[in-house]
C-alpha cells in the first residue's frame, strides 16, 4: 500500500527536527547563558557579528542548496554534487584568502578595530559553514536525516560544552589567554567565535566519510545552466538576509543615542531570539519540504497535496505563536532580567516569521517552474521595504520599528508571491480558512492581553482552555474537509 505523503513529510520534518530543533534548543541555552554572562552591549556585539555571518553565508553558498536539489532531479546525483561542491571550494578558498589579508581593514570599517580578530574568526566560520552546506544537502537528498541530525547534535553539544568550560569553569584563565594571544583589548567574547569555529570544523570532518565518492570536477558547460538557475536564487537569498538581519546591522547607526546603541541592540537581539520556536519550526520544515515538493511535483494530485500542507503548516505555526505569547511570563525567564524591557517585540516577530514561513510554502511556484528570476523581484521588493522602514522607524521608536519592519516586509512578500504564483502555477490554497485561523489566533492573543491584571492562575487556566480549543477546532475542521474530499 502506498505511503501517505503527508505522513512521510511529517516524519521527515520530525527527524530533521532532531537535527534542527534539538541542536538549536541546546544552542538556545546559550541565550539565557550569554544574557547573564555578558552585559547588554557585549551581547549586542554577538547579535551584530552573527548578522554578518548569516549574510555572508548566503553569499558564499549562492543558492547552490536549492539548485542541487533541482539538478539532482535531472542528472546523475554524483556528477551534480561533484561540480557544485568543486565550485564552492574554489569560491570559498578565494574568500578565505581575501579575509586573511583584509580583516584588519574590515574591522575598522565596522568599528571593531580594537578587536580585529573577531572579523577573522567570523570569516573563517562562514567559510567552513559554506563548505558544509552542499554536503548537508546531499544527506537530505539521500534521505539520511538521522545522519544529518547526529552531526548537528554533536556540533552543538561541543559548542555548548566548550562555552561552559571557557566562560564559566576557567574564565580567568580564558581571559588571560585571550589577552596574551590577541592583545590587551581582547575579552572573553573572542572565545564565543573560536568555539564556533571549532564546532564548524568538526562538522566538516564528520561529513568527510559521506563524501568518499566525491571527485574534483569543474565542467563549465555542465555548470552554466546550474549557475544560471542559482543566480536568481542567490538574489532571493541576499534579499532574504537583508530582511532578516539588516536591522541588526543598522541599529547602532540609526538609534538616536549612540552611547546606548549596542545595549539596545543586545536587548533587541535577545528578545528576537524568543521567537526561536517559530524560526526552528520553519527551518526544520524547510529541510524536509524542499526535497518533498520536488519529489511530489509530477504526481497528479500534487497541487491538492501542497494546499493541504499549507493548512497544516499554518496551524502548527499558530500553535507556536499562541504557546509563546500566552505563556510569555514563562518564556521571558529564558533571558536575563535586564533584557526583558524588549518583550513587546515578541508577538510581532512571531507573526512576521509565520508570514515568512507561508512565503516559503508559496515559493514552490517559481522553483518548480524554473522561474527563480521572478522570485528575485518579490524578495528585492521586500528588502526595499525593510530598509526604508528601518531608516524611517528606528530613529523614532527604536528597535520596535525594526520589528514592525519585519512584519510589513514578510506580509508584502507573502501577498505578492501568492498573487503572482496564482497566475503562473495555481494551487487551490484555502485562503479563507487560513485567514480565519490567523484571525482567531490574534483574537485569542488579545483576549489574553485583556486578562493581564487577572489572577495569574485564572489567566493561565483561561489561556490553556483557549489554546486547547484552537488546536481541537482547527484539526477537527481539517479532518472534516479531508474526509469530504476523499
């Protein structure tokens, strides 16, 4: 009997969740840890520098993960992998050379001249992560989700363990060693980047046995259509990273009080991380869904299946939104007390990320029709909105403006992508039902906010009843329509 594709997708999502959620949750332990070990300004530096990591990683992988899946459908997998990975090695090698000779000048450019080693380590972290991106995609293509999960778990366990060792068990020794190696202006913060570098190197070493069939191959004629497909994906990725991290780079330049800018960035970065469950859900879904969409595309009922996937994605995303917002008094304990002034951004960030997840679901129209260039226009439009709104709002309402810019950007991208995709590759999404789910969730959130002055036990009891009712009703409706359609 044929397996249920939705159950297969759910199973793969859960396994990738072990490789995404569990490591990220372990890694997330570093957020309450860092917000208690480091002052707001230092955590602001972590937030800013890792924003550069995310941005540079998109540049160095230039859309080759998605491209690998597309061309591995059309050609022999090893040939596609050999050519793409060889190309990544060349470009990563050039990047390492550039960063090695210019990290001092780059550090001065972003106001880190006293700690130029930060920039060097950030560059090397990006290079190693770029080198592992396509091998990790190969594991996903081969449905080796457990191997994927094990490598990710080992990476994070090593990362967390070394952080505890260098920053808590032996902090005086670690600080003195940093000063001896990097100079008197060095701080414990440098170990955050060194440890990340070690963890990334370990991931690459663990991937090597999976690449035993790899051989160096740079067939320019074969690579030409691959690069042509990848370049619009790169533009989409760059625009996406602008939407995701540009606020964390611009904040210190746009906030009116420059003396507290890094502190405000630290508060914003810590509270932004409280939306991590939504981000993780989208990430683990993406790992499972991308190969799933390509595998199902040629089947007769694929569009109906994609519409059902969207419904369940939205329901699970809204469950996360409600869980975090209805019990924010509990989730806020994950960050230090001095950071909790920024809790107002959490609901905004959660909904913004949900809209981004919906946009990712919608993105199959341009991936399956090879119209990646069209998607670039949508993402560029979102990036323009993000930059303009950040410039306008941050000077007046601070990091709250950055959060609203996220929401506006992803709402725009979601709506435009749906409208455009409906003309090119129409899928019968139940827009009315999805809108109803979102509206009911927001109503529950506002009811919960109205109860803020009530007895905590009463408030939590009502919140729990509303949360359970939403889950029960949503799945009852989906089950009802599924039975009607079958």
